[in-house]
């Protein structure tokens, strides 16, 4: 009698594992998907161990740590996004891991007005002046980012180094990859674009007569 009771119990665990697996395919977001996958692996591992289904047990013991690691990645990304939305500072140094390094002498041009749009630049050290906009940038800043958000085929301003400068450049493909892999980078880019647009509007709007 106890033997049949145990069989009913383990069969229930197997059905629960199956239900959890199906449920994991029905959710649209990563956090509940990973939680359901972990619960499913635990149930299937218990089911396989009790019935000595060794291939199934081996598979679940492989999948379990993978899903735990993916869950950790999801939680870490959520934490990074939360910090990015409240932070007032933008860190673009991750571009160094993807970009091409180039050293430019003082007085030399990074790109000129009318040049084709193809790169975004990160200043590792030195200073760059965006001449037409009268903007001076230093280490830690990016420039040329508008290129990936408009249909403009050419540069609208000239970027010139005011001292010996080291930059890292990335093309649109790597820029989009960064946006996908690190959404906090995308938030930082949008923040800097918004800030610069507001500054430009402030410079171009003339004060009202008598102001």
C-alpha cells in the first residue's frame, strides 16, 4: 500500500514538473520564466531520481544551474537599470571594450561638417570642441551620438581636438549591440542627448523684447 502511495506521490511531482514547464513557455517576461524553469527542474530532478531515470536526472542537473545563473543575470540587470534611472552621472567607459582606439593630435579634426555619419566617439583622455555648437567636451564624454537617431547622412558640425586626445569609436552595429546587452547604457545615451538638445534650444531661443 505504501509503495502505491509513493508512486502516486512521485507521479504527482512529475505532473507538477510538466505543468511548470508548460507554464514557463507561456510567460512573456524573463523573471517569471526563469523562476518557473528552476521550479520545474527541481521537480523533474526529484521525479527522475526516485524512478532512477538517470538521463532525465542528468539533464535537469545541468539545466538547474544554468537557469539559476540566468536568473541572477536578470536580477543584476534590473538592479543596474534601477540605479541608472536615478543616477545623475553617465558612464560610457564600456565603449572601450567594443571600440577602436585612436590617438589624435591637438588641432586635428575628428570629423568635419559634411562628412559621412558612421561612428560614435568616446573620449578616453583629452578635449574635443564641437565648433559650430561651441561645445567643449572632455574625458568621459561621448559625441557623434545623434548620428544613430536621425536620417541625416552627413555630419552637421566639426569636431576638433583642442589637445592631444585619445578616443574610442564604435559603429552602429556595435552601438545597437551595446543597447541590447546593457540597457543602462541606452538610458545614459538618451539622457545626454536630451540634455544637449535642451542646451541647444536655450542657445537658439532669443530673449523676448524688453526681457
